[in-house]
C-alpha cells in the first residue's frame, strides 16, 4: 500500500514567492496533519483536519500560511508570501481515528 | 514550561550497552504517549506506544509515570542500527493533535 505522498520533495524559492506543498494521505485515514520541523523548534503542529474539516489551526504561524483539504485524498499547505524564516521541512501525516500516525517523506523548503 | 521536554543529547553509547532516556510532559490531562524514531533526513516512524502498565517490545521497554509526568525508554543490548533521534510524543488534554518533543539524539558506537 502506498504511504503518505508529499510533493515537492525539495523546493528552493525566493523570498516573496508563493509556495504550495501537496499531500495525499493514506486511503481510509480520516485525519490529516501538517507539521513543520526545524533544528531550533523541532516538530511543530501547524494544523490538522478530521474528515476534511480543519479542527485546530492554532499552530499556523500567521496569515501568510493557509491549508485546505478539498477532499479525503488531497491537502495543500500554501505560504504566500514566503520568507527566509519559513525554511524548514514540512511533513504531512495521516491517521485512522487515533491509531498510528504515518508521515510522508517531507518537503524540504528553502526560501532565499 | 514546554509541553514536552527531552534531553537533546547526544548520547554516545558503546554497542551492546543499555541506554535509557526520559521525557517530561506538562499537561496532566494527557492521555496517550508514544515513542517515535527519526533517522537522519527521514520522517518520524512509530517505535512503540507507552501504556500505563509499561510495555516491552524486544530490546525496548517503555514506561509511564503519571504522578511525575514522565515517560521513559530503555534500550538493551544496543545495536549500531539504533542510532537515531527518539521523539517523545504526547496526545490529550483536549487536543487530538500529537505534541512532539524535540527528540533525543542517540549514537551507538562500535
């Protein structure tokens, strides 16, 4: 079975550009999470969805960040405009009810 | 106080030794506890859940102390392949999302 699929794996962009990260959760999983990982702050929960509905977005840093889940098999995390401090690895993870959390391989973002 | 705290290490341990590390959590209402393992430049993966009665999985033993609000991970007969970052993870207190500690970096030396 396919795991959580994220794209792009790597993105290098310039400050001010829009960045869109994509995630396809594992089929049958009803919760989806977006995390950001940096050396300084570790893994931070940005937002999570339950049955495609955003439940908690208190971790979203600011209005430049937005996330959507239009259906059970797709989610996006958008940063507009991007800033150098947004450089991090962004992980998407999915879960079936309160079971094991499965992570994608991550999207490594560098904002110059 | 941070929600989930871990000693970042690194812990340098000779192969075959036993190593243990703890993690403390601040929310007494937390309900579920886990250890995840993350290899360098890879995604985190579940190592084991932590049950109130303590649990063992091969060379790995996890324990929970609710009174003192900490969980522990013990690795016996350590292998080179155990080198990784171990993330303490807590769920509960009204939030479905998992809160991760920053991780403890373990290096097993030959």
